[in-house]
């Protein structure tokens, strides 16, 4: 079972990510000297993939089986992946697009999922497109969004009007923090002000910030297009820090 102190690492998809993915050398210590030959990856779809962990002169990589994971999730150049280490050889994988929000993937189909594509796939992008994406990824990281994610259990949302009364919490985030078993949480802003908020669990499948969330929305003057960072504060009991990273266009 994973918890908020589970080791993690992140990768921004660049280079030859479609066939293999390098595991950070500093992360290998978490295997306690017993490097598995097979790792299990689990995404928000609840499906699992077996991938080999192979070594070459550059280090250790997710190799055979990784391309199937990439294809199923429609991963693209510049996507941001967060890997939470469960135990021995299992990982929970959270997938973010270049907007810093979780990737919009539809898992209704048993085969490869359908999803809204805002950009052409990596295979069809030109060299200039790759350079543009690299700059965007670098700017996003310099803004402190991607860099913050591995430190604490976190997620980023670009707000929509319909989210003023309740807002969905990513499933992996809810599992990692143990919020699925809770009914209330305290939302805290960067000035230390707090709002008690109810958690609504819909059929055990999706958790929402519900009653009380609209008071935070109104107090902070939120609007569609605003980008917010949600962080679970470890050791605080039951506190969710919400920071406004940027205001929507035209505000």
C-alpha cells in the first residue's frame, strides 16, 4: 500500500521516450540492492503493464513492454509522468500533459484509449515543433509547477466554471494520501486562512471537494482559466494547501 511518503520520481518525455525510459540513478537506492527484472506499472485506468528493467552503458531503463504503455496512453513529447513507488517492483503512474494538468484520457474502450488531441503526435512533429515544446517544458519547470510535484503529493488544475461548487480529485492522488477514507478536509491558502470542506465519494469511484469548496472559490475570487496547485500537507492531520499559480487569460 502506498502512502504520502512513498518514494517517487518524475520524467519529462523527450528524446526517444517511445521505446525506453531511463530511471534516475539516484532512485535506484529505493530497490534496496535488489533490482527487479520486471516492473509493474499501474495508471489511473487501473490496468497494469509489465515492463523489463534493463541496463546499458547509460544506466537502467524501462524497456520491453514500455512501448505498449506509451501507445495505450497516447503519450506525447513533453508529457510529464510522476512515478510513485509502491513496493518491490510496482509503480503508480500519474500522467500530466504540457498544460500541467492530468492528461485528458478516455478509458471507456478496452483497447487503445481515445483522447482529445490538441497537438499532432510526436511522430508527425517537425524539429521546430520539438524545440518549441522543449522551451515550453523548460518554462513550466522554471515556473515551479513541475518541480513541486515530486516533493509532496500534488496535482494542478486549470479551473472551469462548473468546478466552482465541487471539483474532482485525481484518483491516484486520493489513494496516495488516504483521502478516499475521509469525509472532510481543511483547505488552506498561502496566507494561512482555512476553509472546512466536505469530501464527496461517488460510488467509490471518484472523490470530490464538495460543500465548502465554493466558499474558498468566492473568497479567493477564482474564475475559469485560473491555474491552481493542490498539495497534501504531510503530518498536518488533514490539510490541503491550494495555491493560485496564475490567473486566466484576460484577467
